């Protein structure tokens, strides 16, 4: 019997469905690691996020151990957020189509009540840190509200044969604990349906090859660099006690112990071994003691025929070959690796081959604007979609807004102090929220 593929079409996409082929998958997940659950009498199969279904949890825990990478991701999120979002009106300015800020007092108060800023901040943070943002679309009496959900608590239900879209999610705080009954099933929000559940979820993530269920932010690929960097401070902390390597050779005359055994009336091997251990612990305490304590070794030794003292105990310093500079350079290499995967332009990270980047104020200004204009549009479009497709239709009807009003992002542009006293201005730029700007080159023309 011949098996043939069939085309499954929907309002969103068309997909070739080959019988027996699991073509919806995440490349970083091993097969056979599905999580089977029964919630409220309904059996569901959760597609795992990583091989142990705790990949984001593990990566966020790792992130919190390194302040340098956290700072870089915060910087990227700051550029993504810009000056927040607002409403803009489409205006035809001669041959140009621009979007000017639009203000409606009642609408502005409504958006403030719905905490749109918290949605934008949360969605951006989750996209940067986890590559995925789960948004709870909550129906309220006054209208829908967008509430960011912690990505560590949300997982996607595996698609059944013939399905082309995610239709359900499971929310639980117990992933990986073995106790999987404590969860709730939440339907996916349907943009094209006029009838939706009171509580539903929208998933925001960039398209990535081999990542259908969950996103995979680029910084996750630097996990080994993070672990390596975290070992270096621990090494230096321990080195303050050990001075990085063996620092002394302690030489003791064999007659010393024999003499002390006779003086202390020590006869059994067990007592002798105990005495030696106590003595060596004393020497170790003298060499590597806590700061602020006197460290003196007394040696009552005989005088030889040559008239010189012949010591029974001698501490010989060992020259240090490892001084820690090598590890400092290694840490700088780790930080440079963080900068490369953070998505922040190198001029803004302050790092270049382990050294601070210089540059004039105008160079930093151009770089900062490039970061905002050209390194944020795709994530911003993800964040704007629920605003323009869920919130905007409601407020347009409630507040009688013009049809050409949409949500858009504000950017912060640096200005010379003689141009703007604050040193910056807020301008809507890029995509559907661009305001008209006169583009000038930073290069002086030669005459």
C-alpha cells in the first residue's frame, strides 16, 4: 500500500503532512523525551523544552551567576525597549509616508490602566533571555489585557497528526520535579476568532531553523564560556590562601621526631602518627593562616663544630610560576565571547579583544542609533503584533480612533547639548512608527 503526503491548509499556512514523520520539532531536544500529563481528566503530551524539559530554567540559573553577561543582555533589552511604545498616526508628507505621535487623553489613561509598559518590558525581557515570550491574553470587563508570563513555567502541548499550529499550553511551576499533576491547560489565542476563551496564551518567538516549539537565544550557545568564566573568580579567591600553587618545601630532620618522641614518652606507632599529623597541621597553619595572626616558627637547634646553627626545621620558598595573569586574560576572552553573542554592537559593550573601546561621542551616537534602528525591528514586530491585533481594535472602537492610528516604538536619540539641553530626544523611528528625519552623513565632504 502506497502512502502519500497530503496538503493541510489553514488560514495561517499550508503544510505538507507526511504520514509517520514528526516534522515539527526542536533541534535541541532528544526524541522520546515527551512529558505525559493528565490534568483535569485530560491527557496531554507536552513537548519538552530541552532534553530534560528544564533548558530555560538551567540557562537562567546560569545567567544569574555572571554579572557581565547579565549586563550585556540588559543593555540589549534597553535598546529593544527604547522609550517604550505609543500611538502613531499615518501622515502623507509630500512623497513620504511618516507616522506622527497621536495623543488621546482618555485612551492614554486606559492604556496606563492596562499597564502596556509592563507588557512591552516583560515581553522584551523574555525574548532576549529565553528567545520566547508567552503572553496571557486576559478578558476583563473593561477589555483585554496582555500579561507576560514567566517562560520557565509554560510549555507547549505537542501537535497531533495533521495539526499545523500550536493549540494548547500547560502552565506549571513543577517542571522537572517529577510531580506533574499540578498544572493547568490554557488554549492558544486565535487572532481570527471572534470567540476566544477568557484566558488564553500568545507565544512570541522569532523564526529559527529547527526550532518550532520554543526559541533558542544566541547567548545560550555560550554556556561553556559562562561556566569557564565563573571558575576564574573562584580560583583567585582560593589563590589568596594557597598563593596559586605550592609555595614552600618543609624539611625536617629525622632526628627531630625521634627526639620529641623520647621527650614526650611516645612509644606506639599510633601515637607517633598522631604527633606527626598535629605537627604538620601546625606548619600548615603557620604558612597559610588567616590574616592578622602572628606566624613564627621556633626551632631549637644545635650548634655544629663550625660554630653555626644547624636547624632541624627548614621552610624553603618555591618560586611562583603561575601568578594569575593568564587567568585574567582568559576571563577577558570569556567576556569578549559574551559580547559577541549578546546581540549588542561591540562599540557599545566597551569590549574589544579584552580592552576598553575608545571613540568619540559622535561615533557612539551613530552606533547607538544603529543598534536601535537595525538590530531591534524583528523583536519589536513580535511585541507590536498583539498590541495592533488585539488591543488596537478594542480601543479604536471605544475611543473612536482614526483607522490610520497604530502602535509603534519610540527611540531615544542622542543630541549635542547645544541642540537639546537634556542631551537626547525621543523620536519614533523604524517600520510603521517612523517619523520623518533628515538623514545627514557624519563624514565631512572634502572640497
